[in-house]
């Protein structure tokens, strides 16, 4: 009886569900009647645990959920290794997934989700959820063209489960790394109005919750905005700009004035100096 179920029923379900991926609960529900049929045939109670049926030394009934993970992962690896049109379209879909989910690198390398139901309609994302839940990953040996340069501490590593619900806001502001939210030298966290890289653009309106959450996580306290050493040491230092214009909020009424940020080196130490621009001329 178990052989018939494995060789006929399970394989037919697998074939018909080739483009549909089920979570563990759905997979168990899908094959519940098959397990009931086997229990009745061998004369054991319906309350008997499934492990008795799946145990290789006993009845060796195939677990459809495990079989699904094995089959879908093998198909994805075949697509990735293909040198023709199939491999090209698979790479395109990976890049589309990277853009949609606002990831700093190849989704195969940095995927942090394991809920299949969050990605209905995207087979690659669902497969990555399945194998990620098992602690597995797939390494893509092609050139590193997926990597987006500009930092070493991705925002997704800070927000974790809250990252996906803030993707649209982060996209609009083109923010991907913690370095974009820190002043040069990576010692202090930027105020909301200063996070734009463009000197003539600043952010007004309501402060986003993701900014508050990041600030609370990476700073030592809310007064000095000093970044914790564990983050500062990991961040990529970039000291390539001098005398850039900032839209800096005053602490009294939050009006904006012209300020200059200057990077100085003295006695083998590095400093960031903020100076107020008194005369707005070409030469001061």
C-alpha cells in the first residue's frame, strides 16, 4: 500500500503542483487522506503519529513537504547552472527580486525570510524561504555583479523582520546602508533632515518609524547620536568630501541655516568640524 502511494499518488501530486509551492501546514493537509487510507489498511488508529508512516524502517511513506523542497531546490539549481536562455531568464528574475525586495546583494546570498506565504507568485522567493527555514543556502558562482557598493552594514541587518514593510519608503530615499545615515567618520547618526546626499535636498514632514527604529538600535543614547562601536567598527569609512552644504535644524525653532562640514586632521587624529556660514558668497 505504501509503495502504491509513493509511486503513484505522491508523484502525481508533485507533478501537478510543479508551479505551486505549499507551506508545511498546507502540504500536510494535502496528503492527510493518503495517510488516513494507509492507517486503515494496516489497521492502526488514526491518532497514530505520522512519524510511524514516514519512518524508513517501517512503512517509508514519502513526506510530500520534504519531497517538494528537494524537487524545487533541484530545479532551481538546474536553472542557475544552465548556459542558455533558461539560465539567463533565471538571472533576470533574481535581479528583479533583488530590486523588488531592495537587497544589497544576490538574493541567494542575503535572503532572510522563511515565510512562503509572503511571496505568492514568486517561485524563486518561495524556494529560498523553504531552504532558509532549514538553514541552507545556494551559492551563485557567477561574477559579483549583484553587489551594490556604498556600504558594509545593510539596513536589513538592523531592521530584520521590520525591513520589508518599510521597503517603499527606503526606496524613495535611496537608502540601503547604515553609512548613508551617518556623518563622515561613522561616529554620529544623522538627523532626519540631513540624511540626503544631495546638498539641495532635505526631508520634511513626519519622521519615518524606520528611522526612529534604526536610531534606537545603533546609537548609544538619543542626545548625542553617537553610534555604538559594534556598528561603527563595521562600517565603511569614506572621507572624500569637504565643505559640503548642510541644511541643519537649529535646536530652538528648527529653522534652517547654512552650515559647512569640514573634515580635519590634526596630531594624527581625525575631526569633523561644523561651521556656520556667516556670509553666503563665492569666497569667504
